């Protein structure tokens, strides 16, 4: 299969805001490749939990059973967003269930590298 060079160039260009590592866009959590490599490595699923009182979303690899048990997290699919290695997680249900602002925006986040947890402020 031949992929036109222009299409590859367009795919390499991110349609996200320059410098934004974690974003909410169209009810998807978009995670830059640098952040995703630190936390998710080669995972295809993640555990996600939202704490409404702190407006905090915590994301960890699905292989982390302790995180799932401690936080009663739900499993979500971690999708490849582009060939650069950016990742995305569909959050429609979580946003609706918790009445979270779903407007597109850059998000504050904290990487807990040792624990392999991404903590995002929604």
C-alpha cells in the first residue's frame, strides 16, 4: 500500500496546541508521546478513576492491579492517535456522568513516574 508523502507530513503535524502535553479535545483525553512513554509504555488499556471532589482524573496502565483495587478504577482503551506516538482515551461517559466541563482545553497534569500514574486536573 502506498501512502502519499503529503498525508504522512500532515499526520506528523499535530493539530494540538504547541507545547500542550495533555489536552481535552472532543471529549477525548489527548496525551503527548513524551508523557505517554513515561506512564504507559506499550500498554493498550489503562485504568481510569475520577474524583469529583478534587476534580482529579487519575490514569495508570491496566497492568497495575494494585491501582485498580485501591481506586476502584475502570478500564479504558488507550488508542494510538498518530504515528508520532501520541495517545488518546475516550472520556465521553465519564464527563457526562460527573457533569464535567467538556470544552476543548489544555489541562494541568502531574506525572508520577515512579508509580506510573498520570494525574490530570479537569
